[in-house]
C-alpha cells in the first residue's frame, strides 16, 4: 500500500509552505517506536479525510535542517499549516483523536449563503 504522506526533504520544504489550505507535516525518525506507531493512524486519518489536507513526512535524520527550520525538539512532531503558516503543533504521545481535533479546529469554514 502506498503512503498518503509524501516524503519531503529540506530542499523541498517550499512545496509544503506554498500549498493553500491545510498541510500536515510529520517529523519522524526510523528508529523512533512512537513514530512508527503513529504512522498507520495518520494513514487512516488521511484516507478517511481524503482531500481535506496534504500530508508530508520529514525524516529528521535525512533532513535535520528542515527540523531546525521548524524548531522541532522531539519526535514525533506533527505541525499543521494553514496557507503556509503554523496553526497547531502536536508532539510526544499523539493520539489519533488529537490529530482529528486539530484538523477540525482549522478546517476552512463552509460557506453558507442566505436566500435572497
């Protein structure tokens, strides 16, 4: 099964910052057990909420500059961007419910028109 989260390196960070809407950055490390445990939950959320956000995974070993640019101090760290700006950060023990709440809190408002 392919991942819903694209791999992103430091040189590609501009791609994530230039995306309109919601972008979820997953800072992880291969030797990090909590990072590996979080991955399937993130995949499930991405499949359930297809089209609501773009997901990118950043390996802190391969891209330490990217982690530094976002001041990532621990892993796993999830950073939710909206229109290129950080709106939420989750780190440490991250539950799927925490990610869902963050996405709900920052989803674009639905347009409601009053009848004329």
